[in-house]
């Protein structure tokens, strides 16, 4: 049944909670990475580009000069191909395994970090698949253990024709320390692994070890390419280089009220107003990515000022104390953004929640509308 509005009436529409991705910031962050690393850059857009939109960020990064793209699995690589991106793509996590025929057909490289996985890939391949051998360089979180490396190389030699070894990769376990001494053991292990691959008769090879922190802080880790994901969206885990936040999260005020001193706010009554004040309810909560456990000082920007969150974060709402200012229903609150001043950053939210910025941006829920600014 279609609703009929009375003459002169209008639908009640508010600014929907929105995460806006900022391609210009992605391009600027890539420029800053290039200032620190004089090698090709792989733009890593896994986890929907850290919550910012895989295709939007990949497109911006490639336009700004990224030579490669990195993804979680072959299906993500195919989605990028379907979006018109033609640069080389590497998939290396494979939570559902590797679709070898699809990888070959789409021209998506895959990383393989175990003898068992390589044998399965060779058995499944119907055309040659480009492979980067993944060495465990000190994390024990994937990658082939050093003691199995020779067996992996023998398996790769036996599978020639079905696989084509074109690269070697690893990860830095301590790059966030921004101290080359913390990376030295992984760098040495990578060199030794690379040399063994060359002795086994493979090459030329693309060797890559560093992610964002290594790319920004330690040239010894750069090898032939660096992989940057967090940096693209304004996150430097080493906290040594200034980057630009690549998204802005906004939401509407859905209710406002003047309340007296002694007003209890939210579930459990964890906050009581000390004086008469105004409260505004903003239409996002922990289902939308607002951390439920936030420390003192957490707030949002409304009307050019930061206003503190009071009471518990609810599933769909937060309450902010706006003091002497009254905001109407529909006023826009900025949860985070790159603007500075009263607008919190993703890093602010990470500190308030006792976590890392990555979890803030990847945790924005599906109800939040996405846009590209």
C-alpha cells in the first residue's frame, strides 16, 4: 500500500550516516610513501581497502602511480579486474583456498606459503599460475618455515609448467618499532630465502618484505617493492610519518533535549549530568562501528565544536553533551575525519578505545552508507 502525504507535507529525511572516502588523500599518502621508498609500490586493498572501498581506493592509488595491487584472495582480484584495473595483482591470504583456474584466467598472482598448498595448487592448475613463494621471516603466522623451504623449492621445480615462480615475499614482525635493528633478522632471512630460490633455478624474481611501517622507516627492508595498505588510508603504525586520513564519518542528530542537573543518561545510568545542559542523540552506535568501550574524552564534532559522549554507547545511538548549545534534529555530527581542530581523527578513536586505528576503520558497519567525495 502506498502512503499518501497530506497536501504541503514532506517526507522526513536526515543526513544518513555516511563514510565518505577521499581519493585525494589516498593520492597524497602514496606520494609520501614514495618520498620514503624509491621502489615500486603495491597498494594493498584487502578488507575492502581497510573499510574505505576496495575499488575506489585501488583506482585512486593506481591513478597516483601504484604499480601493483594486493588483495586477500583471487575473488577480490577478479572484482578489481571487472572494475577495469589492469595492473598486476597479488592475492596471498586465501581463506577459502586458491581457485587456480580463475587465478590464471584473471591474471592474478598468488602467494603460497606451504608445501601442501603448493602441491594442491599444482594439482588444480589447468593453465600456468604465477606464484610468489611466501617465506616465514619470523612471525609464525603463515609462510613456509625455513626448515621446509628446500622442500617447497623442490615441489616448485616439479610443478613447472603448471606454476611459474615469479616472486618471493615475507612479513616484518617488528616493523612498527621503527628501528632497523628490530627488522635485521627478517631481512637476513629474506635474503637467504631469495638466494636459495635463485640457486634453485628460478628468476627473475620480485622480492617484497616491507609493509607500511617498513616502507616508511627502514630502507633495508624495501628489496624490489613495498606493500602499503594502512598508509593509503592515513594510518602509519610506526607513528613516525604524518599521513592524511582518507575518510570522513558523519551522522545526524536524531533527538535533542534540555535536561536538568542530576539527569541519568543511558543504559545502567553510568553518567549523571552535573548541571543543567543539553543532550543530543546521534544516530550511530556500536552496530555501526562506534567502539562500545570508550574512555574519557571521546567525542564528536557538531557545529564546529567537539562535544563529549556521555553514558554508554548503545547499539544504534550515542548521546553527547552539548552544554549551552542546542542542535536541531538533522544537524550533522562528524565522528571522525581528516579535518583537524574539533573533528576527531581515527587515531583519536583508537586511543579512546584502547585499540589501533585499523580496527576503527575496518569496523564501520554495513548500515553506514558509503560514498566517494
